[in-house]
C-alpha cells in the first residue's frame, strides 16, 4: 500500500495592511523646508551671540582692572572704540529676533531668512575688527607693539578669510519661493530660540555688573555714576528674569504643550526683555565710558547714542516695517471686500 504523501500546508498570503500614514504633499514639504531654514538661521544667530558675549563681558570689565590705568592713551582709546563696536555687534545679532517677533509674528518666512543672511556680513566684519583690536592690545602688552600689530592683523585676516570665504561659494539651493503656514509647534520652538539668542548677551552683562562692584575701580567712582550703574543693573536683571520666564511658563503652566496663548505671551516677554536690555546697555555704556575717558559729556553722548541705536534696531525699525506691511496689505483686503459686496 502506497504511503500517502503529506501535503505541505500552503503558506498564507500576507495581506498588507493599508498604509494609514499621512502622505505629505509637495506643499507641506516646502513648508517643512522653510521651517527648518528659519530654525537654522536663528540657531546661527545664537552661535554668533555666544561668541560675542565673551567680548562684551571683557570689554565692560577691562576698565575696572588694576592694570588698565597703566595703558597709554592710544590703548585706552582703542578699548573705547572696541566697546562701541561690540555693543553694535550685539545689537545687530539681536535684531533678527526682534524683527521675527514684530514683523513676522514668530512665523517662518522667506523675508526673515534673507534678512538674517544680509545682516550677517556686516556683523561678522565688525566682530572681526573688534577681535583684531583686542588681540593687538593683548599682543602689545605681552611683547610690544610690533608683535601686537602682527597679532591683530593676523587675527583679522584669518577671521575675515574664514568667515568671508563662504560668500564666494554661495549657492542658493532648495529655497522656497512662497511662504507657507507655520505649524504652532514650530512657532513655539522659534520663540524659545529667539529668547536663547538674547539671553547670552544679558547674562554676560549681568555677570559683569555684579562683579565690578567688588573692584577698587568701582569704589572710586562718583556717587552719581554708581547710581547709574545701579539703574543699569536693575534693567539688565529684569531683562534676564523675563528672558528665563518663557521656559518656566512653558514647563510649569502649559506642561510643555503647544498652546497658542503661550506663543503670544512668550513673544511679548521677549520684546519687554529687549527693551529693558537696551536701557541697561545704554546706562552701563555711560559708566564704562566715564571710567575710560573721565568725561561726562562724552559718556552721555555715547550712552544716548547706544540706547537710540539699540531701541531703533530692536523696536522702532521692526514696528515701522510691520506698519508698512499692514498698509500694503489693507488695500487688497478692501478691494476684495468691495468686490464681494
């Protein structure tokens, strides 16, 4: 009797479950690309600020060192020039964050990306000059002015060569041609990044302000100048507290969630912080200039000029641009409304 062959069980065909994943249309890909580019641009501003804060703290602290009085008039004048340059650099670095809040309302846009790109060139050039002058003075104190001059020129050339070289190989690729709606999660990420751009400048200044009150140079200042320093300290401390507040609110009040009210609140906090920081920097500019030049008129002029420039860059200019954009868009809405009626 022949043995029955056992039939092998047929393998069951696996039916593929329907792909329920949401496919991203081409328009969403553009939006994601624009959102990523905006985030990257803000992160780059933050990196520059982390470098600038070192020079900001040093320049404000240097006149209160014991050996500063031994510097020649030329060296002290150069230090005064660098103080003005580094304050301007900090002002330019914070400008994109303020413009992002006021003009773009915290959204990703082609305009803010182009603005950050355009403002980076003069900012890096001023930064290179300030760094070169500091290197020259340091080199002169170490080994004489011949070495100091060589160090300053070498530092400037290396910085400009390395920072300016990418402009020669600039390739504009995958740039979106139209703005897309920015997700709420991205807006919240942007407002926290904007705060992180401003915070290093405030904390560097606050650290300087708290430390110089223990120096002999500060003790010898007139009472009026000390009071101005106290006012500047109050403004910068308030700015630092307000800049830290969005992180506390996002975690403790909104449990780290995406809430549109938090995005609006954090944006307003950032503008209040930049206003206080501008006043604090201007007041502290008076103290530092007076310490270097012992000239109240010059200190007053540079303090007023610094405050005007910072408030203009961080508040007045963005508000003017936002107002102009509203006026440009209002005739279109009026015309469309008239056509429907």
